[in-house]
């Protein structure tokens, strides 16, 4: 290691002569090293120390003279203390690579700063040219364009300059900032292609304006793959061309689609809204045949759509196809769930596990819009419009649900359609009618099949659908899809315990194409309900019915699955274990009733772990006023392993009940069996 005195001299050199002349510093260091070597070959004397310090001071004096005689060890000199050093007026001293020399200054006008050139007369010029040079992998903030974000200063020009200059990459609004734009609309203008992959983030930030509801605060025009995350937009949002877009965790007021109709293509396609709070409704403008602004294949996930007359407003007469709402809350509306202005083309809205106030059903006349509901229910918040009386079962009285509904304490049976063959998948089976003609028609209608009822006789005829007994006490929704082709005064009626309760779905009476009609009826647990359709006497009655539903709750479901006791084709299962004969199924059979089913059993033998069996049998039975006829015919019998024989199956009858019996053939056996067919 060098002598500490040498290190001290090095520090003096570094302080006295820093970066002005690296070669001078090197020469001074070499001189010191020659006078005070690190080895012990020379004796360090006072004379050598004195000479080393003299070398250091001489080099310091050289630099001092170069800088005008006033250099000090801390660079504390003022500009007035510098000498001219050969420079003339307008010149500056620049390092040319080997020494400091006079050079021309950069004049005003069109300077070039790192590739940013041109006339830069104001902040906007500089901001725009700066933005054009930004790396698209970086991000910008509104403050880079002059925005303040204090909720008072008008930031509209700064924000618009930012959106004009920056069309891809990432824009970050700063947390806690309020970007006020006064009166006017911000426009995010894309080019409708993949190049505009813009991400706008604003967690904790918001944009506010003084605009009324009819003037948009922000307009997204012809944007593709634009994503907005966490931003609060306190005003109307217009979308006029929005493709593969994404909004997440935003607070929004009034969404309008296709409202301004600015371009040739103004559609909204394949876009998603996730975990957004949307106040004051969703307004969808589909346009006209000559100028479409369609709204297709868009989805809302886990969104609150609150506080308007209707949650969804649909205008125009074109397409709104495959519009999906998943686990959304559409509560707190003052009029209803959907407003559909006029007949539209090929449109469909699907609600999956959504909920809303129980007083608001789907529209009575959906104007050719297919509205499907899967697992929806009314909001259980006590502050909502509907009241909710808890039943002894733990279910709720005013529940609107199908396909399972919102789970919680609700009994799954409330999710089912209780009408036997209400979906008409089995044609006119279980539909009792004395109309002149009841014809199943395939290949058309909402469910690809429907029944056409025709009659022109002088007497009143009827057709009726029967439900299983009401499982709960409360309101039930009646849902009918149909049309009155003949335009006669047919009458629809609720029948409770064989007493008619007048009910007339006007939309079906007036419709020449299929419409949805809903109503409600109050039933006590155990009541027998029928839906009945009467003809007008001496008139050419022609009515098409595609669906009849009865579901527990005030709001009906178009696709409620058939109750296990109501389906025309039913499936049930059982398990049996034992070494002697045991009952698998018991099937009640009434006079003039028939049973047709297939029994499939899968067997395992605990005595022979390698053994397994499989049996398929066909069961048919009927009952007249005087006798029973029944049989079971084996179709497939298989076994494997050490089991000597597969079990056998038989039928018995007692007191109007057919029993399916299994008898093991080789000791103890375990059977898991399925029965599928028409039976009670």
C-alpha cells in the first residue's frame, strides 16, 4: 500500500485540478510518484516532500491562470471573474476534445435539441414535438403536456394535446388528481386498426366537466384495442367505433354507443367491461338499415348498472347481437330493466346470474329481441323496492331465478319450470287440448319447435298445460312465448285448483310474430296450477305456442330447466347394496297412464374386488280401468372377474305403484342405477 502522505497529496491534486485537464493531473501524479515512490528503494526526506508539494502547486497555478487568475479549490468563482479566453461576442467556451476553445452559441429560431427541431414558440409546440419522439414502451402523464389536475384549472387543451399526440403505448393519470375540462368533449381518436393499442390508467384519478348529460365528457372514436383501467369519468362516455376494447374497475356515468354516428363504421364489437360502476344507464343506438351503428358480441362482468329510468335503453332497428351480462347488478331503476324503442333485427341479450329489483321484469313485448336469463334473481338488499319474506324453507318469497339463481339459502327447486313439457321438446305430450288441430311444427320458433293450435268451430275449445304441485307458498311467474296468427280474441287463463283466474297476455294476442309475455299468480304450497288457452267461437283461431313456464318468484325465466317431476323425459338415480333382493325405484301409475323407461346399473362386488357388472333393461307399463300391464326386458348383461353371475331385475305392482327390484346372483353387490324415460 502507498504511503499515507502520497494518498494525501493525491487528494490535494483531485481537489485542486478536477476534470478540467486529465492529462495535467496525470503528469502531476507521475511526478509525485517519482519523488515519493511506493517502494523502499529511496528514502523519503523533507526535501523530497517539499519538492512534491511544489509540483502540485505549480500545476494548480497553471489552471488558475487559464481561468482568469481567480480559480479556487472549491470552484467558487463567479461568471464575472472569468477572462475572455479568446471568445468574441455571441461565442461560448466549449471543449473540443483536447482543449477549451471559443465556439458559436445556438441562436433562436429553429434550434435542434436531441432530434427535437422546428419552431418551438410555445408550450404546446414543445409538448407535441416531445411526444412524437417518445419511446412507445414508456408512458406519459397529462402533466407532461401542461395539465395541472387540481380540479379548478381547465386541463382540456392539455389533455386533448396528449390524446392527439399519443395514440399507442401507455398514458398514466396520476392518483388523487382531478382533471377538470370545463364545457367540452375530449376525443380519443383512433384509426380503427391494430396500431392503436393504447392503455389509459387512472387508478385514483378522475376527469370532470360541467357538461350536461346530453354532451359527452369523453368520446372514443374509431378505437381498436384501447384499454381504460381504474379511471373515473364523471360525465357521459360516448363510443363511436370501439373494437376489442377493455374497461376495468372504472367509475362511469351514462354509456352511449353509436349516439354521435360520426363515421362510416360506428359499431361496438367484441369489447369487455369488468368490475365497473356505471351510473345513469347504458344507451345503445343500433341505427337504421342505411346507417348502422351496431352493438354486437360485447360483455359486462361484475358491473353495477344503477340509478336510471331503465338499466338498458335500446334504440334503432338494427342489430344488438349476443350482448352478455355476467353477475351484474341492475338494481335501483325507477321504471324497469330494459327499454326497447322499436322492433330490431336479430338481437339477443343474455343475463347470467344477474339480479335486480323484483318489481321489474323483462319487457312484456321485447320487439323481436330474444332475452335469455340464466340464474338471475332480484337483489336481496333491504333498501331495494321489493320486499322479501323469508319462508320456513330458508328460501325467499320474491325470488326471480332460473338455472340455479343466486345460491345462498334458496332452495334449488325454485329455479325450475314446473309446467310439464312446458318447453314442448316432447311435442304435444302432456298438453290436453280439444282444438280441431294441434300440430307440432319443427325447424322454427324460438326453441326450434312449437305447437300450432287451429279451430273454427262454433263451440269454445281449450288447451291446457299442467304443472306439478306448487312446492312453496308465494308468487309465481307465468311466462309464455307465442303469437296469435289468426288475430282472434283468444283468452288465456290461470287455473288454480280447477278455478279459472283471468289472465290475458295482450302482447301475444296482438303479435303476428313470437313475443314474450309474463304475468304472476299467487299459489299456496300444494296448489295445482294449469295454464289454459280458449278459442273464440265461430272464428278462424290460429295460435302458435313455443314455451309455457311457471317458476317460483315474480320474474319468469325463458330457459328455466324443467323440474325433475315436470320434464317429459326424466332421469333419476339410486344406490343399492346387499346380498338379497332390494328395491331400486318406485313408480306411481294412474289409470290411463303409461311408463316407458330404461334402467342402467353399474355393479361392483366387495367380495370379489376384481369383479364388476353392467346391466341395461327396458321397462314398459300401462294401466287401464281394470288391469295393469308391465314388463322389464334385459338389453345388455355383462360381468367380469370372479363373479359367477350378474344380478337380475324384475317388476312388481302394489297399490298403483310399480317397483323395480334387483336380485344379486353371487353374494353381496353394490349397484349404482339410473332410470331415464317417461314416468312419475
